[in-house]
C-alpha cells in the first residue's frame, strides 16, 4: 500500500476527460503531435553532424575525463584531434563512403575516432567489443570495410577476417609514450594541424550502421544518416537542456552506458558536445566505482538503464542506510527498458534530492522519441514523457490497424526526422517496418493518457501465447523482481509441443543472495 501511495502521489494525475478537444491529438487522422513547439532543423543539404555540433560555442573546459585516471581532453583540443583523426584516416587509405569498425569499450578516445571518421565522410559501424568472429563477419556483409579500431585482445580475430586493424591502447593517455601503438598515435597525434580538402557530405549520406533486433526477427543493420544525428542533437539533447535553468556547460555527465549503443552514442559521442558539458567516462559499469566517480567529479547527471538503477538503489541502502550522500547528483534519466513501480519508488526514496525521469527512443529513431520533464506541480515518474518536438505518433490496433485514441493501448508508430533510412541490405524488413508515408512500426505496446504522456506497456513481438492465452512478459518480470533476492529479471518464450509456448525466466541475483537454480 505504501508503494502504491508513493507512485500515486508523485505522478501527475490528469484532470481532462476523453471528450475534450486538444491540439495535440486529431481524432480524424489518429495522429498525436508533440505538445512542444516545432524546432526548425538546418536546411543546408551539405551539412555533416560533426560540423554542426562544433558550430556551437563552448566555455573551454574539459570535454572528456577518464573516471579512473582523471586524464582529460579539453574542448579547445577536441576538434583539432577530430580533424587530425580524419586526416590520419585519409592518409591510411580510408575514403568517403568506406566503413570503419569501432570495437572498443567506453573511452575518452571513442568519440574522437567516431567523429574523425564521420568528418572524413566515412561510415562508422560501432560494435560490442565482445562480438564473436561470426557476428563481426555477419555485420560487415555488403559494406566496404576499410579499417577497424580495436583493443589488442580483439585485433587478432579481426585480422583473421582480413581486416586492417589499428590497435587502440587501453591506457587513455594521449601523450604517445607507449611504442606498442605507433599506428594509433601517428594517426591521431601525428596530424594535429593538418587538414584535408573536405569531402562534400550530404545530410542524407550514411553516418553510421548500428545493429538492432528491430521489431521482428534477428539483428539487422540500422542505417542512420547525418540528418538523423543532427535531429538527435536538436530534438533530444539540446531541446532537453533548454528546459532547465542550469547552464549546460556547468553540467557533469557520467558516461556509463556503452557508446556502441545508440543511447550512449547519441549522448556522449554526439549531442552533449554541442552543449559544452563535461563527460566523465567509465570503461565499464561497477556500482561502487559509479558512486566514487560521482563524489570525485561532482557528477550532476547520469543516463542509465533499469539494472543500473536497481544496483544504485541497493548500494545506497547498504552504504547509506536507505539514503544517499551524493549531493552533487541532480538528475537520473532512464530508458531502454520498462521500469516497475517498485524500482521507481525504491530509487526515489534512496535519492530524494534527484530529479528522476524516463525517456523512450530506439536505434531506428536515432534515440529520438519521448522525454519526461518534472517541473513545478507536474511530476510523472511512471510515464516515458511527452513526444519530442517535430515528432508524431499513432497508436494502432495490432490486428486491424485502426488508430486508437488516448487511453487505449496498441502498437506505437512514430514519424519524424530521427527515423532511420532503413535496414542495411534488407528491403523486406524495411518495408515491413517503415510505411510508405514514413510511419515506423516500433513493435511496442503503448498508450497516451489524456495529457499527452506516453506509457510503454510491453513488446508486441514478446507476447507469449500459452495455450491460446496471451501472457505479457513484463507482468511475470514484475512478480520476479518483487522477490527480495532478485535484482533483475527477463522473461521470454520457449516452444512447447503441448502449450505452444511457455515462459522462461532469466534472473540476476542480488549480491550476497543464496538463491540457487533450484
């Protein structure tokens, strides 16, 4: 009862009735429009996202700081390093339209390599550094791979595929003292001050190919353009920053989300650089190190996913007895997966001084979708927020395709400048996902309330059909997460001859738990 009361009191309660007209929903077309003002995006057809983000002024402070060593790269040094990387790639034979693989963990070097390749007009394919040989092979079919960046332990398997590999040091120090990485240091540091004739890059040119399971089936290459990333900068990151009173350059973000995923890349590799914010980079997640980094660097903002939220709450309870001394922390934003009310309530109790919001986006939308804002009397912790500017949505019955009004759940469709160009070499999957008039099928079951707030309920493709009954995995996950020994849980379906499908659960134990397979 206490948990339900917390959510009820902290969530915005709509006062509107379904019959009242509103400017953001059209019963005639079934289209939901953003309640925010539209934002005009750059119209110059020959604009790349790198030039766009560095066209904004900064205050000359640190752009990136390594959480472990404290080594930093300043904003005045950042763009010259990006330009030098572009020159170095050109000297090593990379041309406009070539693909460059990045198989690296988080590092202050990651954005330099990513942006340097884009500045040259190359196409970046970010991959999980733990990707298997077969995954790398499958994800490079149909593209002209010119080079790969990887750690030493990954380089050998890439060379087995015949790829040219530049080994990147695990030590982020850019002073070039380690002779084992001469190619890397020559590429980045040996060309500072050099420039190449800029290629003519169109906004609609491909910037990156990122892999996603999409709305159905196996992993597919999501083709994202410079126009898509520019939309992310303006409609997601810069717009959100404009809603708060703090100066953006005063904010300190902790980068614990992987930059090879769209959530982390859009924030730490692209958008936040247009704001002049400081980004503290962690190589991998460790909740103890997260708390240390927050205290040491006076972190103000952390974008997270649900398991990180759960771990932070558990750490706060064990270390601070249910409260937190992380006084610098102002905001935690969560996305990528549904949250339970229990997890939200636990987190807000442990960090009462922190503004908690949710957001929604996909690889296929370049992370643009919705964003929550808690301001004044409006505090809605359970919604993923309002539609981003210049973004439209529909909610349709997944069987009939009929558009549904506020309060009715169906499949969420999105349309806007963040929508991908399509799936790489997969016209059929593209056709099934993007309609001719630009509507993207997200595969998510959702509804809008009568104030325009979006709620994600489940994944359409993940519904388990047990003996003809539909079972939502999120419902079972909620039950499992309520167990005191379970930190997180995921439920999927397994084929069963008698039942058709049966639920199968994967659980993450809490530290110190004696929970066993039995």
